[in-house]
């Protein structure tokens, strides 16, 4: 039953009818795709299907999201209630209408940019503050205040076909956030967010033009999906795995390291061992290992244990074979890492020889004094 929104055909597709005016919405959607990279609970972002955006979490938990922007002036609660010219329902009425129709929805979200005004008895800032309060902080005073808003919205939305039961349910799952960047600046803000994400997930550093190019690919993907008219939700969805693959495929083309100093250190070490041609290979193996580390939640202690095992095996080999260089050294190293990877794969099949190589090349990029000259 939870998938009824997704299984209901869409009768019209406003996004495809006026695509030229949807640039801000596409940037918001691309921003959510970037956020999805680090949020393993989110499985899909669906573009222009019943709502501007649908975010699907594990277990088909749906969040219906309307994107709104106000470049001048401020938002009031009346702005969210009053229908536009030739419209039967306002912003909240349309959002609550999904519940009125019996759709199974986990959250209703108004997302975008603009100041919120504090005028009137029923002010928007007070409602936002009430909705943002964590469940554990909701006492009798909170219940009394939120009931006043339920009663007010029930009266205001009755003429739009929204009944009091729907308003009560809608308020309970509503979130309003107009703190997103201004339309003129959201693209550069999204570049920064992607840059921070690359550093957090994969411990890599790219130049801002490189980050901007990767973001552009993600944005273009969102735009293509959004303008497909009257398609099933699967066609209009971007999965977390697809977003990961898209970003990683572009990242690999830039052969990134954690920072430029580490890149030079890796190049120097491989060159001194007669294996300069392995620099790109090394950086990409490291990237794959860092991705797996994030996905399976390998903590700092376990990661350090992996490094320590490699260090012990490698030191033993180098002390016994100090003159080995080039291809022979490379094959010896791979044999050591293969053996360790086979042991680690007993914990998780993905932690095999390739993973062990990635951990090793993460070590070669740290400029630790004891590694200088050892490879």
C-alpha cells in the first residue's frame, strides 16, 4: 500500500510544460542528489512525479517535496494558503491533497528560499519553529500551540476541499525549510557541498573547476529526467547507486588524491621504485577502497588495523629483499596484498585483494616518515 503514489499514473507533467522556468528546482534536486551520496537511507530521488520531487527512503518511505522560491519580499503563512489566480488550491492545499486522496506518505516538505515574515496571530516563523521541535521536546504547551494552527488551517483550507482530519495528519508530517541558497547563488553553494562530500566520503581533493564539472554532469542528469513527460516513476528517478556511479566515474578521470602534497609523494615513491606508470592505478585503487570504507562503515580503528597488517608484512619483505625493484617488486607487493585480502574477505567478500591494494596506496599517500624510501 505504501507505493500507491508511485503506482498512480501522472495525468499531467507541469515540469515538462515549462522547463525553462525550472532551473532553481533542478538545482535543488541536484543538491538533494549530492546529499543522497552520504545518506544511505535514501534510495531514490524522483523528479516531477505528482510533486516537484519525491524522496524515497528504505522501505518505500516517501517524502513529497514542493520547491518554492521568493527572490524578493518574504513568505507568510497566508502565501502558503492562498490559491494563485485560476487555481483551486494553494501551496499547502495541494500538498495536503495527496493525503486527502489516501496516498501513503511519510513526510510533506516545503523546501526553498526566502525570508519568513512574523506578522499576524498565526505567523509562519512560529509554525516552522513548532514543526522543527524534536519529538522529545513536545510538551503540553507545544500541543496547545500546534492545535491552534490545526484549527486555523482547517478553517482556511475547508474551501479548498481539505478536511480537518487531513490537516491534522498533514501538520504531523509537515516540514518547512526556506533556508536554501538564493537562486543566483545556489549553483556555487552546490559546488561547495559536493566538494565537502568528496572530502568526507573519499578523502579526496579536487580543484573547484573539476568539482564544478562533476556537478554539471549531475545537474544535466536531473534536467533530462525532469523533462520526460508522463513517464513511470522508475524512468524519472535517480537512484543513489546511479548518483554514486556518475560522480565516481568523473572523479576517476581526474586521478585525485587527498591533497596535492600526497599526490606528489605517491608519484615520488612509485617513480623511485621504477613504477611511475602505476600512479593513476594507485590513486584509483585508493579511491575504490575509500568508497568501500564509507559504504560498510569501517571505523578508524579497523582501518588502522588493516594498515598495520600491511605495514608488518611489507617491512618483513623489504628487510629480506632490499634490492628488489620494478616489476619484481610490484609482483611481490601484489602477492602480499592478495594474501591479506583473501583473509579479510572472510569478513566481507568485498574486502579482497583489490581492497587491500587500495588500503596500501592510502598508506603511500600519507607521507609517513617510516615509509620514505621503502617503495
